[in-house]
C-alpha cells in the first residue's frame, strides 16, 4: 500500500493506484461526503486540509499511519482547538485578558470580552455575530489593532 501525499493550496493531495488507493478514496468519501473529494485523473484526488485533519482516523485506519505532511498540519489545528476552548471559556466567564492601550479605555465591557477572545494566541479565526448597533466594527478594529501590534496580522476585511 503505497501512497504519495503532499500539501498544495490548502489541500491534501493523494496519489496512488490499485485497490488500496480506491479503498482510501471510498473511505474518505464515506466519512466526509463525496463532495469533499476532488478526483484528479485516475491516480490522484485531493481534499481540503481541514477535512483531512478531521478524517485523520480514517487515514490512519486505511494507511496504517497518518501521513507526515498531515501530521505537521494537525499541530496547527490542535493549537487552534485549545485556543478556541480558551476563548469560549473567557466569553462564558466574561473574562478579559490584558488588552493593549488604548482599547481597555475605549471598549465597553462586552466588547472587551469579545476582543479578548478574538486575540487569543493560536486562534485561526472566528465569527462575531452580535446584534445590530452593538459595535461589531469597533470590536473588529480593536482586535485587528491589537493583533497588528503583536505582529500577528497585517490585513483585515470587514463585510
């Protein structure tokens, strides 16, 4: 059972052939849904990297191990999972970690909690679904400014 894996454009690309290759593709399709798998000719397919992380148990079962390329990426998503739990705990407890100036003086308490969650180390992203007029734009700007001060980001898109 020989497969060749590589990461390309936020996707895990798998190359192989034979029954074991078809078994892997079928198992991943069954676990994730067939729309996650993109067939590339007769000897290759790809799937989103995050889907591959979610399906790591299937890859381990069929391949006998988790591909080295994916194992490296799983560390990033594991850090995100820990950060997400920490951010959510802060939100549930109305906890504000240290925020850079001038934001502690500018934000109201609910906004400060949201910014604290948004700037949690290791977090890959989140969605903010506050009510109209609560201050989502200023909250996003504050989080961006803090992350920029920490050299953790350099651009922001607000829709």
